[in-house]
């Protein structure tokens, strides 16, 4: 059984959060890491994962908040976000949250869920929903592309042996 979380590399003391994949048991430091692994096990296990090990893909996003937060709500949102894995920097204001995070360990969707769990409401304008959908789509594609093993390019034939 692994002793380090395959997603973030942290030592895992409590082995209650675990998943079996291809005959191996993987343990995780958090449900967030377990969720990331289950969505894309190829990113975090196997030979391709060794090539991606400790790779950081930093993203900076601004999340609009409406209605504005008061001081207690700001503290609750900060606490919810700082409990996540992969958060590099954060600035919480009354009507916006700016976050830098590592896409290999956290997604915009997970951050949005943490913001909501902290008691904040994300912007509800049509433009806000379109932006959120686009961010989710591009992040999913980027992670899917990373998970797939490198192959030949469409305009370059594979190298001959």
C-alpha cells in the first residue's frame, strides 16, 4: 500500500481514503485528491505518471461574488479555500476572489465548490456562467491531453525503428 498521496505527494497517516486501481491500493490525504485520481488515474499512476511527476500547472482565476461578502463570510471563504490542496495564493475581497492554483491538484470546479461551501454565491449573470463553463471545458481538455500518452503528431509520422 502506498504511503504517499499519488496526487500531491503528501505523507498519508490516515489510510481510510483509498482506491483500488489495476490491482494496486492507493491512499489519499484528502477526498479532493481521491476525486482527482478517480477522474484521471493515468495522470497519477503508471509509467506516464512518472514523466508528469511533480509537474505544476499554475492557473490564476478571478471568481466574481454576488452579493458582496461581509467580514465573517470572507473569513469562512478563506478557510474553505485554504483547506484545499494545490492553492498557491489567494486574495479575497468583498465581491471577487483571485486565486492561483496548481491544476494538477485542484480544478476551478473544486474551487467553486469550496467557495460555495464557505457561504459565498458566485456571480449569476449569463456572462459568469459562460466563463465558468469555458474554464471547466478548457481545464478538462488540458488534463485529458496530459493523461493520454504522447503519440505521433498528425503532421509528423512516427519515427522508424
